[in-house]
């Protein structure tokens, strides 16, 4: 039987960045409004760009929100950079830790724009053995404590690439979004900001506030309309372009 985690156990599972939580709605999530295009059997967002060896390489790491803005970002930067992404939804930080080496491969990266969060804060059935009887409860897929630890592992690995790193804030969770709690991303973003600040030399794409005020989001859903993904792409492109410009100037 699935039961809500008690307030005390939730408090213990959280790090110093915490909030009051209530169980999120469990209805099935609406699919992303941006239809996946196919290219030779591969979703177009996952396909390799038309690479120009004279241009710098940019890697986008993120979940379905980033998949939604991948193609417009690639188009906007087509004369400035080769924009790549893993052929996958990068999901929570646990998936990032497990797959980061494969995603990075042996390519030289100039800029890496990365995000994790919406899948970490998604509530899932988990086994709780803290008491005398093991039972199934609902909890975030990745607790704040583990989120912090995983982000530190990810950033440590990314720094070894010598790329300019851009942490992208997690976009808003609206009310009644399936398996998520409204505004829970603010707790994960606050913790991520702490990690990036402490680990140093990491730029931040303030996509959260931009999305909240300027991007068209689906009702009761973390995903965006096609127009909304285009709007997010404007912000992400500007963030990457700024990093590329600074990197080029520093190299001279």
C-alpha cells in the first residue's frame, strides 16, 4: 500500500535547504507539446548536428525541457557553434552520475550547459526500512541530501573537460503537476546554487525566473508549448553565446 511519508521522515531526508511538502497529485502527466521529430529512426533532437570543425563544440545536458529547446538553440547558434546533446533524456542526477562519461565521450567541449532537477524532485514509490516493518512510501526520487552529493560528483567530472560550465536552473513546477509539488524546484535550485558557488568558476543560466515570467507553460504541467520551448531557447542561446564570446576573448 502506498502511504504518504510522515512529516518527521521527510524532514530527516532533506538537507539544510528544506520546505513544507504535501503529497503531489498522482494523475498521469500530459506529454510534452513539442512533438518528437524523427531522423533516420533517431529523434531529431538526438541526432548529430551538421558539424563544422572550425566551430567550438557545445554540449546540452538535461531532461525533456532541454530536449524541447535543443533544435531552436542549435539553429540559433548554427554559425557560431556545433550544438550537441546526449541521445537521451538525462533524467535525475543519479542517471547523470552513471552516464556522464559516456555522454562526454572523447570530444573536446568548449561549453557545457547542464541541468538536473525536475526528475530528482519527482515523487516515486520507495521502500522505507527505517522502522521495524519495511513499507512502501512516496518520496522524491532523489532527496535534497543526495541531490547535493550527486551534483558535486557531476561538477567534479565536468571540470576535468576544461570547458566553460553553465549551470542551468530548474524550471518552475506549477500547481497540480503530476507527481511533483508546486514550487519544489526552488529548494533544489537553492541547493544547486550553493554547490556551484562553493565549487567555483561556474556560470549560471537563470532560466527559472525567465521561464516563470516569459515562457508559455502547459497548464498543470512542467512542460512547455512549442512557443514556450522557443522562448526558453532564446534565454539558453543568450547564455551560451555570452560564454562563447568570453571564452574566445580570453583565448586571445
